[in-house]
C-alpha cells in the first residue's frame, strides 16, 4: 500500500473507534468546598411550594452555620435549634441555584449524606429561571419523609412521553411527562435500590448521583458508596469520560417521543431543602404516596411521623439534626 492508503485506513479506523466509544465529555468545572459559594446563588425567596421554611441568603447561612465548608466538604442544612412561633415564619433553610446553565453535559454529584427527618423534602434538580414549565424541569433526585418514592422525573409541556421499551434498572411511575396531564407528577422512574435515598443512603456513606443530558437522551445513574461496580472515571475525576461504558442506568429518558431541544432549555442546577411543602394539587399515587400533590404534607400521615407535619416542624427542632446535605464534590463535564 502507498502511504496515501495507509493514511486513509488510519483515518477510517480512528473514526470507527470514536463511533464505538460513543459520547465523550471533558471536565469543565470541579466544585469542592468553598467553590460552592462562588458557583451558586443563594435564593432567599418565598418557597414556591409553600413549605414550612424560610430560605436565607448566603451571609445569613454562613452566620447561622446552615452552610459550612472545609477543603472537601459542603454542608447545607435546615435550622435545628429554634422552636418556631406557629404564627411566624418557617424553619430557616437553604436553596441554591448554579450560576452556570447547561444543555449537553454530565454532572457527577458525590454526596455523603442527604437530609433525613419527618417532613423533609430535599431535591437536586434542574430548570430555567423564569419559564416553568415551558423550559422543562429535570429532577435528578427527590423524595420525602425518609421514604420511597425516591425517583428521577421529567416535567414538560405538551408532546413529551416516554416509550415502554427502556433499558434501565428503575421502575417507571408514568410515561407521560406533561405537567398538565399528570397534575404535575411528570414521568418518574423509581430507583431500584433502597440505598439511593434517606437513612439507608446515609448508612453506607451515600454515593454518586450522575446525570448525562444531551439532545438524544437524559440518563441518571446511582452508585452507593460501597458499590464495587462504580466506574473508575467517576471516582477519579478523569479529565475525559465516556458514559456509554457505564452500564445500565437507573433511569433512562430517550427522546423517541419527546423533542428535547424544544422541551428542555438551558438549565441551572438547583439544590433545595424544604419541609412540609404543600402547594401542588393531588397527583398520581405511587407506593401509596401521593406524588406531585401536597407531597410532604399528605405523605406525612402515611410515613409513621408523629403529630401533623407543620406542628412537628414548629415544635421539634432537634428532629432536624440530620436534615443536611454533605457534598464531597460536584464535577461538571461538557462536550
Ligand atoms: C424543590 O424541588 C422540587 C423538585 O423536585 C420542586 O418541585 C420544588 O418546587 C422545589 N421546592 C422549592 C421550595 O424550591
Ligand atoms: C458548623 O457546622 C459544621 C458542620 O456540620 C460543624 O462541624 C461545626 O462544628 C459547626 N460550627 C458551629 C460553630 O456550630
Ligand atoms: C426507593 O425506591 C425503591 C423502589 O420503589 C424502593 O424499593 C426503596 O425502598 C426506596 N428506598 C427508600 C429508602 O425509600
Ligand atoms: C423502542 O421502540 C421505539 C419505537 O418502536 C424504537 O424506535 C426504539 O428503537 C426502541 N428502543 C429500544 C431500546 O428497543
């Protein structure tokens, strides 16, 4: 063969390799410790879900120690010392939104501990600032009152459903992502392992939640801290990653019947911790809990928690000692 053929062969071989390797992403931001203060905005807003919380700004959260950092730790918590006046404001808590917004990306959340306690409703999710639900919402993780459902969900406008033939380990709660069809429950997928949420998650030192989002699919994986199958590029902070090699995800949302670019715009990452939220109207039932409706509120009675949610939050600060997130890091990868 002449050198020209060699070059052509090499070129084709290289192309076939990169097709085989699927999507790769490059490390674009490592958020660790104090980086959280620079990369997120503290949203001292009224709780849109009408929970029994008051969100504080960044200086206040530092003074009250509701957020705390060390070299490899970011803690975000609710107040756990104040008995509340029933006629006054809710328990102080924190809601943060990333300054950066993303479309195609991979986000790796290494979480050591997530909030637990009666009426807690922690969430890690993404949405655009002002146009809900037109710009879409992706819930990477949410759950309530320490119990199931622990799930990932898409919320969209008309014309977005999920196929029945998805290769994933989780269990769908609905295939209809349209908020107005489902009383805002969206199309959820329950995680397959009890280690993915609440006290069980915390008992093993937490784990990794990972989301890949591109125009073809939105994918969520979860590995508990003690899961030997966690891919090495997730633990190592590799400069380049290839999610296609990570095995079956917990939740897969393909674009088969949902045009992602028109339903999901650039999103910020939001981390919030509310209590007894009770804004949305009654939705579908899953695992005996009402989803997307009066959630922490109506789920409360079925969760084995005492009293009513609001009274309990008002009167029992010490029940919120463990109502905190502990993040080891968030790593972001872009194409
Ligand atoms: C918290 O996150 C959930 C997403 O799971 C969202 O529906 C809810 O509105 C958020 N609540 C607050 C108070 O921000
Ligand atoms: C603030 O919170 C951190 C993390 O929970 C804790 O280690 C530290 O002792 C707290 N500081 C004060 C002054 O309470
Ligand atoms: C998470 O959801 C799964 C599937 O519904 C359930 O089996 C498991 O018990 C839940 N985990 C927790 C901690 O509630
Ligand atoms: C699922 O079904 C759709 C529609 O028939 C098809 O386009 C898609 O390739 C199927 N996906 C899998 C993973 O089988």
